[in-house]
C-alpha cells in the first residue's frame, strides 16, 4: 500500500486528496500486473467525489483496503 500511495502522491501534485478513476486503475494495474484483465472502475468509483464522479478520494480507498487487510489478518 505504501508504494501505491507514493505513486498517487506523485500524480496528486496539488494535494487535493483526489486522483481520477483511470489514474487509480492504472496505478493498481502497474503495481499488480495480475489485475490487467480486470475492470477495476466499478470498485474504485465507490470512493468517488459527490461533486465529480471521475475523482476518487484515495484516502477513503486506502482506508477501505487497510480495513480489509486487517479483517483478513484477524481471521488467520
């Protein structure tokens, strides 16, 4: 997740907390090549801005991923 956040911060030059859904899709597919054939847009749009559905709040996305990881760790 650290690498993904670093890549996002390079894209989010104005530090507004948002990247586009296609940018996040590209980042995830670069980091995890096995996702190249998957359509991730339906997943990442859950975290889109109310004002602009193309913009994704990457901190909410990060928190969702980390919560999922924590649940998996607790189950093990």
